[in-house]
């Protein structure tokens, strides 16, 4: 008996990564305002890290369930 294997996976939106991306964008805007008021540009680093991690993990492959 032979079995045919069908690889079925679907992409789905990862909600925690979407939230992390939005937090990174919002904190980036706040950091921009702080930078224009004379603060150090280092306040921008956490928002860039959060936005980058959120954007790279935005979709997740989910295996087919039977």
C-alpha cells in the first residue's frame, strides 16, 4: 500500500508579531519627536528592534490538521 503525502500548509497572520510591529512604529514616532526636541538618537534603537522583529515574524506557516 502506498500513501500519497500532500504537503498542505497555510500562512496565517501572527497576532503577537503584528502587535510588536505596531508598538515599534508608535514608539518610533515618539522617539522621533524626542529627537527633534534635543534628546539623543539612541532612544530610537528599541523601536527599530521591535519593528524589525515584528516585521520578520509577521506570518506563520501552519500545518494542515485533519
